[in-house]
């Protein structure tokens, strides 16, 4: 039985939701999966796991500083296990932006992160204007206006392909069972 660790940074809760869905899929197949918010600073017994995935949402073209701090502090542990990074953003509502080479946020992570993940995944996130602070809602609506996205201030749109999230979870389990680490 594989034991997988899913770590995440989430500001509004959607990346947390995706992380839990990954865990549920892994557990539904008879394996184990723990989910941890990196901001909780829960001590991690890395020796328990056969694979690790770290997810983070994109905020204003980058990532919260705690994501980079976490990977800097845990670079060695992350690299010693089969590992994957998943990036959540709404530009990825466009299918071509789910291709790693075409997604500037993923490329930015790969450039700035001390940890170079062996595997990457881009997941379309959620627009939730009513629950975002007015300033954030306004800024994102302006960006959306320029990129032909939704601008209605009442819009709540979940762009996540949940079947693809399940397929990604299966892929992580496969990484765990292969045991292959590409440094
Ligand atoms: C303040 C803020 C800034 C964002 N900036 C971007 C961005 O630059 N590019 C993008 O594609 N998505 C952007 N998004 C969309 C988020 O990545 C998306 O809503 C994601 O699902 C949020 O995940 P969370 O609920 O885990 O925080 C932004 C969202 C917010 C609230």
C-alpha cells in the first residue's frame, strides 16, 4: 500500500479542495494519503511517504512567499521522494494554458523554486468574485476583461476538471509505486 503526502498553499480554499479530492481518490483505490496545509507548519515524518505532491494557487502572477520558503526549507526531502508540483490558476481555463510550456506561472515557479519538481501539473481554478475582497475582485475582473474572461461581479465559476484531478491522483499513486526519483 502506498502512502502519499499532499501539501498545499491555498488562499481562498479551492486549492485545499483540490488537495482533498486528490486524497479521496488515492484512498478510494486502497492507498493512504495525508493532506497538509504548509501554513500549519505541521512537523512532517518524511520517512512515512512514498511520494509527495505540492500544490499552490497563483496570486497576481506569482505565489505566496510561504510557498517559496517551504520549498527552500524542505528541498532535500521533496527531492528524495517521487515528487510533483501542481499549480492552480484561472488562466488555465483555456486548454492551451494547461500545457506546462505555455503556462507562464508554472515556468515562473520552475525558475524561482529551489526545488525542481520531477513532475508538474496545471489545474484550472475557480473564480469567486463575491467571496473575494472588493479590491481583488476588481483587479481580477479588469484582467479578465483584457483576456475575454468573466467580468460579472456576481460570477462564481469552477473551472476545475474534477475527473482530471482524479486522473492526476492516480498518476501520483503510480509515481509512488514506481519509486523512481529523477533528481
Ligand atoms: C488575489 C487573487 C489574485 C489572482 N491572480 C491570478 C493570476 O495572476 N493569474 C491567474 O491565472 N489566476 C489568478 N487568480 C485566480 C486563482 O489562482 C484561482 O482563483 C484559484 O482557484 C485560487 O485558489 P485558492 O482558493 O486556493 O486561493 C487570482 C485570484 C485571487 C483571489
